[in-house]
């Protein structure tokens, strides 16, 4: 089963806002992966990504506990207070490397 939730921001994120959104979502995804590592071993997974006008959250797994899992993940998203300086630097490095590799493509 798959549960997809789109959290709409009400405005489009372009330029610097889009990059900041990607950094925020990347660190949130890392935190969710860390928090739910053992759930992943049991077949329940959660992830997030940015879109031009919000955040997409997806939870997957074949378990009767999926609704509880989604509820808990949404609480973690709501309580996420942003990246630590170390998390921000890791995410920024990853985005820079991604953009550099994009620039060299023909």
C-alpha cells in the first residue's frame, strides 16, 4: 500500500527558495530515514521530496499499522525544526555536487 500526502505551501518556490526547500527536505528525509530504520527492515518506509509548491510525503508498506506509521511520521514532520548546522552542510554539499554534475552534461 502507498499513502501519499502533499503539503501545499500556497506559493511556488523558485530560485533561492527552491534550493532552501530542497535542503530542508533533504535533511528531513535523512531524519525520517534514521528514525524509521527498523520500520524499514519490517517493510514500512517513508520519504519526502519537494515540489514547486510544497512537500510530498510518501509512506509505503503492507501492514495494518501503516495508518499509525503515517500519523507518527506526520508528527515528526510537524515537529521538525530544521537542520542542524552539520546536517545543513551535508545537504548543501550534496546539492552543490548535483548541480555541478548537471552543468557538465552535454
